[in-house]
């Protein structure tokens, strides 16, 4: 059994991905609600990034 070393992470390193996902989701919501046509596609694509990130984390990321 090997132990992984725990290194201290900065606050920016901890919250970088959640902040990016928040911004993408917020822009996607605003684009989908306020725009028509191509904006709906852009909004749904940006909203799908959060779903894709969660699916990737659950399926392909090992927690050992």
C-alpha cells in the first residue's frame, strides 16, 4: 500500500475549475434566455460543459 503525498494547494488552485464552470453556466443561461437562433445553441453548449465535466469526473477519474 502506497501513500500519496498531500501537498498544500492554494485557494486559486482549489476553486479554479468550479469558478470556470460557474462562469460558463452563467453565460450559457443568459445567452439561452436572452438570445434567439444561434444564441440558443451557444447557451446549450455552454450549459452542457458542466454536465460533461461532472460526467468525466464520475466516470474517468479514479479516486484511489
